C-alpha cells in the first residue's frame, strides 16, 4: 500500500491511498460473496449464478460500491498510521480509481492536531468565591425528604389545591374543532408541575370532584405541533378524583426514621455539611473553567473546521445515547424540537469548539510541564472504573490495553494539568 500526503492548509491534509490490485481483488470477491444471494439469473437458482455471468449481464461495477467499502475499511487505519499524521477527525473519502484487476485509489481529507502557542497559564487572576450554606437551603432539603416520605390521602369534600394529584377528563378544540392528541380520559396531573400548557393547571384550582369547566389557553409559538403554534384553544375539563400528599412532621422521630441520626438538629447538620461539600466542588469546577477560558483567550491555535465538526457529532451521539437510555429515540426528540440532525449538530458546534480548545490547551500544558502519569494513578483509575461499572479490577485491566491505555494515561495527565492551572491561579 502506498500513501502520499498533501498539506491543504489550516491543519488539513489529503491522503492519497493506493491499494494493491491483489488486495482490491480480494475485496471485490468478498463483495460478490456478500451480494450473490440477492442476484438471480435465468437458468440458475438465486445465489448460484457464477461471477463471470453476473459480470457479463450487469458489468463488474455492480460490486464496486461494496468492494470499495471493504477495501477502505481494511486499509484506512493502516494508511492513517503510515502517514505519520496526528489525525483528529473522521476522513472525508473520495474514490479516484476503481477497476477490477487494477490497483484501487482513494483519497481521505483529514484534520490534524494543530500546534498550540500557549499564553499565560500560571498566576491567572480570578474572582474569589466562598462556599456558603444558608438555613433556608437546609430547610429546603428537609422539605424534599418530607415530600419523598409523604403518604397519599384521597380528597372527596375539598376543592383542588396547588400540588394536588388529580385525575380528569379533557377535550381540547381550536375554533370549535377538536384536534389530534387533545383528548384524554382519567388523565393524571400534578397541579403546579407545568406538565400542560402554561395557565392550564392554575385554572383547575378550586374545582371539586364532578365539576366541569372550560379552560382557555394559548399554545406557545415554539410548540412542537405546527398546526397548534400560537393558537388559542379551549379545553372542556371534568375532575374525577383528587389525591393529596400528607407530609410527616419534621421532628426527631422523623430524623430517626429516615437517617442514622437521633435528632433533627444532627440530621440538619449533616445535610449542611453535604451541601457545603457539593458547593465547594461546584466552585472548584467554576474556578477551573474561568482559568481555562482565560488561558484559551491568550493562546493561539488554528483549529480545523473538521475537528469541531467531529467533536460536535460525538457530542450529539452521546446525547442521543442518553436519550435512548431514558426511553426516547433521538429521531422523536428531533421531531419535537423541529430540527434536523444536521441542524442539531450545527447548534452544538459553539460548545464543541470550546471543548476542543480546552483539550488542546491542556494537552499543550501537559507537554510544556512534562506532566506524566504514574502507575499508582493508573491503578487508582482502574479501581474507580471497577466500582463505577461493578466489575473486577483485573477484568478492567485486561480490557484497557494498547491505545486505550495510552489514552487513559493522557486523560489523567490532562486532569493534572487542569489542577495545575487552577491551583496556580490568583484569587482576588
């Protein structure tokens, strides 16, 4: 395999990759084996027609697309390594020459890691902040615990109040015409949750079981259903049931039931301690972000567009995966948001650019300070991962080897670089 590189400027390169005829012939034959069962010629059972006859009828190009995919998948990684470039983007592939029995040539346009000219990264001035927890914040946490341990009681002789859980029938219409998705029976709704359109829930307060009422609302301009955006609607509602939470008293007995403490005062002190730790962690991260932003501002780097595009796509893929875990397909989310996948990627690019800049600057600091990762730090990372994924540490160690291990070491070093600039910052 022969690989030639061409500098396109702005940290972009074109690789011209020439694959031997023998290797492309092998890819071509794999493409035939993959597709032969889809082809039927008169006189032969499906999948039994010989290659030579298929080529005579359809031409050899019938297998070129799959053959090219196979050849590229088999050769690109080695070609990228052979180029000696530090590639940081997915390749943009273009076919140059594809012909059975001949060498196969394709190009790959890639972005490479740009050089960073570091600005000031030690002694950066930042505003000083102190972590503080108020009694009101502690009381708010106590209220959360009370709410979590509340019991539900059925209300029969009182009107709907804020925070009640109700069941209702409703049917919505615009200009007297019912619309799709606007009708339900015995739907459950928490008053004050803002699950429905603004001002819908508030108009149900004061209604009793069996009461019927027309609720007037206006759909927001950014509503996901195109035909309802900004439209005034009327919902005919009937209250079927009311349930209310009865919260336990916040006293020593309550503290004993839900915690390891004997008194409410001790429980509150523990809550205050944990809130303070959380705030200190947030302030630590905020300080790091502020310092890093200032270092980026004084540093110079020519970031290729493909690098930002690649990071944005990775961020979108991660977001889509999290949505999937929560039971919502990404396509459904896009439909609700009124965006295409590419629009979502484009919207993510400003954040992606910041992430790329941060990583490049921190890696440059790693190199400038000659920061290394010790065996003890690697072992601690394996311990953390084993706890996180509930796996044996030795099993984690077996899985993370080669490039994955080097990437992990690099990530640890980058984290140490972030610690360095944060601790070296001057608070004023």
